[in-house]
C-alpha cells in the first residue's frame, strides 16, 4: 500500500511538472505552429517571387540604360562630326573669300573701283556677294560657290538641330531610366528586408514548433503513464439519476452558469475542490469515449450514457479507466488533480445533452 501511494505521489509530481511546462508554452500547439509554418512559407515564396520579378525588371532597366548610353555616345559623336563639318564649311568659305579679294584687287588695279567700295562695306563673302548682286562683272564661279556654301551651311545646321533634338530625347529617356532604377532598387531593398523578417518569423516559429512537439511528446508520455487502476468498489450517493462524481470534495468552488471574466457564456459545469488524489466516479453507467490528455482539460474522461447524454470529468492527476471501457454508475474513473488549464486541484464536472451544456443538478 505504501509503495502504491509513493507511486501515486511521484506521478502527481510528474504530472504537475508537465502541466507547468504546458502552461509555459502558451496557446501555441503543434498544429497551430505547423499552420503558421505553412502560412510563413507561403509568404516567403510570394516574397521570393516578387524578388525574382524585381530583379528581372532591374536587369531590363539596366539593359535599357546601357543601350541608351550607347546611343547617346553615338549622338555625341554625330554632333561633333556635324560641328566639324560646319567649321570646315566656314573655313572653305573664308578661303574662297580671300581668293576672291585677290581677284577684286586685280580688277581694281585694272581700273574697276566699284568692287572696292562694295568690298569695304561687306562683313564677309556672303554679305559681299549679296551687295554685289547687281554687278554683272562678278564671276559665275564665285556666285556658284556662294550658293553651294549657303546650301551646305543650311543642310548642316538642320542636321545639327535634328541630332541635338535626338540627343536631348535620349538624355531625357536616360534620366527617366535612372529614376526607374532607383525606385526598383528601393523596392528590392524593401523586399530583402521583408524576406529577412519572414525568415526571422520562420525561425522563431520553428523553435516554437519544436517546443510544442516536445510538450506534446511529454503529454503523450504522460497520457500513457497516467493510468492508475482503482482498488476500491463503486461509490454511489444520493437518489438522483447521477451519483456525485466527487463525494470526497472539500467544497464546491464553482457553479454552472457562473459568469467569469475569462470564460465566455458562463461556466459550463460544476467545480469540486478537493485534495490531489481524491477519487472521482462515473455519474452514471456508460461507455468511456475519451480517457487521455487535453491542453485545456488536462487528464480527462468523457462518458457517453446514450440518448444524447454525455458527462465530462476534467483536470485529473491520473485516470483509472481507458477509452472504450464500459463503466458502472459510481465506478472510479480517476484522481483529482490540476492538469490542463487549472488554477488549483479540483474536478470540473460537465453534463451535456445533445452537445449543449446543462446544469448537472438536474440529474443529481
């Protein structure tokens, strides 16, 4: 008997430690952590896809910038070439003007002074030839050279304007591309930070999952070791359909329907405060459908009495029945404890009719 009581006490201590570990984990269960892991993986995949798209977009912008820069360089070379052509045309015109002055000097020395007066008033060859338009003695050659010079200059100037406009257009495009590059790079940096945060969440959740698995393993071990068979006979008290599930209670600590801040809709059963190890009993005959561990109910027993009537017994330190077992009215089913979400050793006794909690006093 002493050996048995020592075993019970050791088991109670182990159960209390396990219950403490469960409470420290909080509300995170293995299933919740796995669901969270799936959710985070989905977010990570989406962020990685965004990162890939942004990288491809940035590559496209950089390629466009390189192509635009190449065209800008080509346009700069064209502008330089056109400017050189214009300079050369001006040099050719100046050379022609100097040669023409020599011819006019010769004409002056031959007695024709009209050209000298026109030449003195002229700024350049073009101006001279325009003023001397009426003078028939001007050579056909000089007139043709003037027309060629004017046409050449006009053509070069038009070409220069076109190339300069194209250059400005390319330069505007390049500025726009630089802006796009800056914006996309900013989005890439934000995406990297987003991925980093998601990875941190994944790592934290993975740690929580491992902890939850460890707790679940302990709980499973606990559920496998929390069976202590009853050594006494059936205990029936009262004249109701139900016998009292915990006749050894110290006092009733809570009542059905009691409003408590942490419980929505009122208390769903009666609480019987009792010392750890106090026997609990089946309120009526029926089949044990659950005899195991629940995060909230701790070590609990659920008995189906038929016709929609079910009783639930929660927070045991150990159980004396197994799932699938048929029990008689007043047969011991467990020992009072404080496992699961419990603030102290007691038996929570809950009666349900067609899945709806009802007042246990109706049957006792």
